[in-house]
C-alpha cells in the first residue's frame, strides 16, 4: 500500500477539524494528480459515513444514479433508491445520516465536486440548503469537498458570494511535492537516485505525486522518461490534453495562453500577452487567474513596482517539458531509448539550466533558510533593465530577495555537473549588471551577489564576486 508522504500540516488541519466541537465544511483543492483524494482517504481510512465521487462529463441523471448507489451502500439499504433531483438527494442523505447511531463525527467526502455540478443541475443551491438548514445546525457533521477544477472550487465554495458565503470553515490548497518530499517518496520505493538525478526528474514531473507513482524505481531516469512520454502507448501520452480538459471549461483558450508563454521562458507582461492573443478584457483576466490558481503560471512583480510591468511566467514543469520536447514528437522516431540519447544534446542541457531556475523559484523558503534569513521580512521579485549592457542585451535578474534589513540578494542560478567556474568575462558581466541595477533602482541597500548552484562555486580568482552561496543539497531541506 502506498505511504502518505509529507502533508504534515494538511493532515494536522484535517484532524483539528475532526476534533472540533462544531460541524465543519472543509474544502481541499489543487491541480489534477496532486494527491487530494489520497490525502483524505489515507487520513481517515474507514471512518467515512458517506463518500461520493463525481463522474466526469456524466449528465445529471447519471450523477444522481451514482449518488443513490452510494447512499444504498453506506446506509446498508437493500432496496435500490430513485432520486430525481439534488434537493431530494440531500434529503435522503440527511435521513441516512440520522439513522447512523454513533457519537463520532460523521465524515462526508464529496470528491471531484465540480464534476457533480452539471449544467442547470441546481447542485450548488441544494448543497447550500443542506448545509445552512441542517448540517451547520448540528455539531457532528464533517463535510469535505475536493476537486481538481480549481476555478470552480474557488468561485463556488472558497469565495462564494451566495448562500455559502463565509460557510467554509477551512480551506486546504494542496501543492506539488517539494524536492525533499520527492526524495522521501523515492526512498520509500527503494529508489537510489542521487539528488542531481531527482532534480532532473523534477524538471519533467514537477513534484506531481501521481507522475512519480508511474516510475519503475529500479531503472534509470532516462528509461523512465521514455516509458512515460516517448514510447508507443507511453503512460502519459494523453496527459496534456486530459489535464487541461479536466481542469478548465473551454480548455483551448487556456492552452493558447500557456503555449505563448512556453515560447518565451523569461515571461511576458499582461499587456504583451493580451496583444499576442488579441484580447485584453475580463475573459483574459479570469483565465489568467484560473491558471495561477492551479499553479500553471506565476506572476512575478518587478522590483519596486507592485503592479505595473509584472511578469507572467509559465511555471508548470510538465507543460514546459511538453512544449519543448513532446509536442509534435512523432512516435516513428522512437526506438525505445530516445531520451537516453537525447538528454545529452546541447538543447536539453540548456533547457535544464533554465528549468533549474524555476526549481529555485519554487523553493524560495529553502533558499532563505540556507541564507539564514528565514526570520527576516523579505519581498521576492524580478527585474528587467531599461538599457542594454555590453552584449547589447537588456540586463535582467529573475530572482531578487529584498530584505527589510537593507540588503538585497541578486541571485544567479546555475545547473551543472560540477562546481561552477566563474570566468573573468562572467565576473565583469556580473559587476556591470550590478552597476546598472543600482543606477536604475536608485537603491542604497547593500547588494549581495548570491549563487544557487548544484555543487557550489569553484574556488578561483574571480569567485570573490560571490558573497553567498546555496547548493542543491540545501534546496532539499525541509
């Protein structure tokens, strides 16, 4: 049986709600494949008074039929039930729960709730009525609602402005595994990959637990990448379309956005994105918000400017890998060890360097801990210069940590197979960029050139430019 890895805070919150003296309405949301169902079922195991999972794209009649079967199972009812609307469904649920003679809290788990709410089904209205007129008036009901369609979960439950406004007693957003949690998961399956290899796997799988569960743990990473993506009938060959189709209504409009962002790894402003898409209204705003709610994109503010010029970047590892190497890939090219040959090509090595930057951005807390500033108030941002440097490029810094104690970390992130060597030319580039940064930002704070690397900086006459370092091992910290 799979072991529950990490999720300590989430498990603690689930049990806190179970032990509370009132009825609880808990929402658990997060992108598809992230482990929401596994978290709930492994935490409470056989304690459920009722469990129902919505059926994807099934009509209202089929959803009600499945709900009736769940009632029959948990109510130990021998005769089949006939339910024709959601108000009657919740009435039947109340009767079934009243018949359960127990002093413990009654746990009701509605999994994939967005799928239950079909067009004109009145499911949400019936749910509101069930909670407000019955469940909330008791002290023994524990309703857990889960779903991958994050926009539905947020709009209809977390930020509901109707009958469920302020009725949610706790909301849990489940994120992808950190590097540390991926390592724990792999070790539990007797996988002996080193941390460099685990970091590479993160570039493809993004800490999504389900993807890791598909691995053959006794085989090398390149074999597994072929197994998941590049062989005939690969395990994740249909994952891209399934992922967006399940999460978003009108998935094509969302795919337009991520495809554009995949082509520009440094990110785009909202204005630039709107111009490319040919729209700049409320519809685009909603789609961007939904993508951000699912951790597919991240908005990075520019230093000193909270709103104007914010950079939107595609930060979903799987989507980035898909557009770089899988989209358009012909199965006729596959020989069974395609990635084993491909992974040493310059294009892959360059892509890994860029993707390591994203890993660092996803592990800011670990970087701060390594720098000894976990207790210091900081603001994380990026910066784009308004002028060109000696290479006729606009200088930019993807990670800036601005500290309240008047220090600023200008971070460089480098993925390499050995300690990173700073050459004379690179030292001069860093100094030039620092001068441009100070001139444009007018800052008087102390600037600290900070490197985040796999194996540290190699000692040398040009390494003195680096004030502080963070290594890959420290990204695996708790």
